[in-house]
């Protein structure tokens, strides 16, 4: 296990109880906060595997903090801990980027499975995000190469395949990716 966890709850006794459960189960508690603002700052600094956020906290509540931590990707998984189990809070939680919701009083047999599932979901989402970013970069590179081909086709009065081969040959000659060559061609023809 050994996952790194930040706990945010305005009740020191609750934080202590959760910390003891986590340490006993082999997790590493890397930070504690008493409000949502401090939880965000800790997550920015520590980038934990999991952040446990109480919903009702002063200054900035757990739902708003969860939304910010999720959007800025400062933790792999966000779990809410709360005394509130009404559908209103559950619906808000669904829209704030959390992967789990644990109702107080916190029991080890409920918390540990939720953390493990949360970490698995967080890693899944992180992998999907990386795949999306890679696909986006490939599409951007392809679009740039297409534009550069258009410039070469017009400038040299050649076909698409010849323009592609020119870019490819320049890339091989210069030992640079085709995207870099395309970018230079586009810069040179502005």
C-alpha cells in the first residue's frame, strides 16, 4: 500500500481518528488541514494519492475544495467524508470530481475499501487523461503538417504526396520530428 494521503476536517478529533485508521492500515498521512483552503494548498504542494475532505468546513467547504483540486489535478483521488447523507450533498459531490463518499462516523471497514477503490479509479482517470493529451498532441502535429504540406504544394506546384515526402526528408536530414519541420515551414511563410 503506502499511498500518500491528506486529511481535511475542521474537527481535530476526527482528523486524529482517521489518521490512526490510515496509519494502522499502512497508509502514509502526509498532511492535515482544518479548512478547504489549506487542503488545496497542501495538495498543490504534496500532490497526494488521496485527499479526504469533510464537506462542512470553514473558509472553503469540501465540495468547493474538491472541485478545485480535481480541476487542477492536485490529487489522484478525492474522497468526501461527511455526516450528511442527503441526496442534495450526494448530487453536489457527483459534480465536484470526487470518486467516493464516506458517511461519519468513520469506520475502518468502510474507509479502507473506499480508499482502495478511489485510488484505482483515480489512476484509471489519470491514464485516460494522459491518453487524451497524447491524442490531442498527435492531432495538433498532424494539423500542422497538413498546413505545411499546403504551403509547399502551393509554393512548389507539387502534389500532396510530394509535399509530404519533402517534409519527411527534411525531418530525416535535420534529425527532427516532422512537426518541427512543419512549424519552421509555416513560420517561414507567414
